[in-house]
C-alpha cells in the first residue's frame, strides 16, 4: 500500500483525507514517480473548494513534485527507472508517495537541483517564466506591477525581474513582506494594508502607470489593477486568490485607455514536451548560476496537508512550502 491525500467532497481543508491506496500501475505512455518532495500551491485550494472541478470524486490533489522514476509504461522510451525528474502539469494526485502521470509531463532534473528545490519551484518558476518571458515582451527598464510579491510566485518574480533589468513594483500585505520583496530584488514595494496602490503607482511612475500589471489576486484587485495599467498596456490576470473575476464590462477597457487583458495558464505555454523542458532548463539554469534562490520556508509531512493549506490561505506563509512523504 501507499499513502495519499484525497477528498470526497468539496469544502475547506477539513475535507482532506490521508488514506492508504494500492499503488497504480502506469499505462503504456505513463510513468510512476516515487515522490521525494511535493509542491504546495494556491491552485490546489481551488480544486479542493470546487472553484475548479476535478475529473471525479474522490480525487487526489496537487500537480507538482519531484522524485525518481519507479516504473515506466510499455511505450515509454525516454525515461528509465532511477531517472531524477520533476513535474508541474498534472494530472491531479501529486499529494502522494507515488504518482502516475504521462511521460510527456516530466522534465529531467539536473543533479545541481535537489528534490525540495524542484518541488518548491517547478509550478511557480515555470509560471514566472511564461509571465516575464513570454506573455509580455518585457525589456530592461520597463516598470511592472506585481501583486503578492512576497508569496511563492512573487518571490521568484522579484528575482527574475531583477536579472532582466525590469523594475518590479511589488504589492504586499505587511511591512515585513515589503522588506522581503525588496531584499529579493523588487525595485519598489507597496504595502496594501496602509497605502493606496493606485496613488503609489502613479507617484512611482510619475503618472505614466505600468505597461504590464500581473494580478494573481483576482476579484478584490481587478479594478485597482486596471487603474494601474498605462494606456494600451496589458493586465495579466493569472489567479483568483480573492475569488474569480466576473461580470467584466469590456467598455471599461476603452475608458481606461484601450487596455489589453489576458487570462493565461501554464498549460497555454508548456503545451509540448519540448516547450516544457526548454522552460524548465531556463529556470534550472538561473538557479544553478545563483540568479534565483529557492527558499523552502515551510515543510510539512504529507499527512499534514490540511494544516499547510490553512496556513497558505491565511497568508501566513512566505516563499515556498513543500510536503514531504
């Protein structure tokens, strides 16, 4: 038997169950991975709560982890038992000691990157890769706004933006988180608990606002973000931490300066094995040369996944969190 976290009904962290299950055998094009570390991400709470619908209940949870190949399907040729691998693109079920997933979803993990680093950085790091390197054509000297700049994705974005020469204004929730974001490379910070975001952006940019705004918060910051985008600029809405954005009036985009809006996900960019590995290689290269530092700030035993999600949702975590089987 092997252990995993699953849920049989949607709800809060209390619906998560730690159960014994029989290890699954990989299909012809699948691989079974022995997880050594598992990533904790806000999207996991969306599946648990029902905001995103899992294929069926009971369902496993989580899409990110790192470990060794333990078994391969009959048609798999690119992976061998013992290979060090990491993954971030599902299917659900990473909150487990063993996880079966398509061979095409794995990336090769270099020896310079340990399992906890990989599990902590895959989904968040690949997200930053597409946000800063593909969604918008950023160039050195650009000033962008990034919400939740001290969180898991934001911590990486602060560092990556600095390597690109991009001036990142990080929105955070406390003075401590502001200090953290600046230490990681944010050009400036805005403490939303005591500062007006729109007014501070206007002051920092001398009224020009930002050509790109990155918003993972969603409902509560939608209007604020629109007011921070410069004319003909881009709002990248890539998360729903405060709830989904609904009832969008397209006329507002015209009123605020002919704005563009996109709602991307990692799957739109890591859509082939080749693209996925190339994105991961760039990420791993920045970690290996010291440009990106991956900080695993919290570790929880797999059985304590509910506690870990509670802390994440309450904003009491910084950096990255991993679950350890």
